[in-house]
C-alpha cells in the first residue's frame, strides 16, 4: 500500500508543470522521479534527526497547496532539491479531526483495539469532507453518538507524529469542542473510553504524541488537571 502511494506520488510530481507549460521531457521526468524517491526517504530521516524543525516546516508548508509551491519554484525562490523535499513533506501529512470532551477536568480518550493505544476520539478526513463533517462521521462510528456540525467549535490545531502509522507520517489534526451534551458509548472498534489528566496518560505503556500534546495544552490553559 505504501509503495503504491509512493508510485502515485512520483507520477503526480513528474506531471506537474515546472515552467514548461505542463510538458515534461522524458529525461527530466525520470530525474524528478528519482528526486522524489530520495525525498520520500529523506523526510522520515529528517524527522528523526530534527523533529522540532520538521514540525515547524510542516506547520508552514501544509498551509500551501502544490500550485503555491510551483509558483515559488517558478520564481526561483527555493532550490529544486528543496522543492522536492517540501513536496514530500506534504505527501507525508495525514489530516484528521479530533473531539475534545472534558469531564471533571479530565479529557476523554478512546482505546483503539487495532493500535493498542488511547487517543483523541475522531479520525481521518476523507476526500471532499470538511473537518467538521469528518468528525461527526467518526464520532458516530466510534462513540455511537450523533453530533451536528453546528455543535462543534474549533479550538486548536496540532501537528505530531502519527501513532501507529508508517514511519515519517505526520498527523495534522483540527480539534473541536462540542456544545451538545452527549453520553459516549464505545463501538466495537473501541476497547475502552476513559477520562485522563496529563499525568495519568503519561503512565500509559503506549502514548500517542498528539494526545500528549493536546493534554499538555489543555493543562497549561487550566481546562484539565495536571494530575
């Protein structure tokens, strides 16, 4: 699966216009594909060696689309190698939405039977969905709870390594509170629902980096207890 995605990425990247009216010479196309392959390997390595810089770049770069990057490239504001590396960062991003439900100053987390870890209820945003639409769908699937888009209030965005995914995949997650009161009931894919403070979560054997980040933020802002 991961190899197929990389091949599609190579083909997409090679088909992009780099100032020649959309046409790519065979030699240049092969060069782009080789550079893309190198970048797709370099991205995860860069993440391991420079995680803070990698996250900073992702926060900046994922706000641009491929056409914005092409404009930068055409203006020669960035080198070709840097362009390829940045493009690989975008391909490594996984866009998700998460629900923030607080009770007695603790945050609700769901235990994934598949990943064997507690994480923020929610999930991936499918093509054509908004973050709110995706979250309503995921909450219905995971917590047997029907929420409306109008119930959701945006709180923050977090960027973190995606737990349980291939090496180098970065999670980009929009987090929302809900105006509506609800009683969550774990679905078949969820092993347990539990409310955590930051300290309690850090005692878990498996910890999702995104969950740690949002727990730390909520703790700093006084919305949940530290202990």
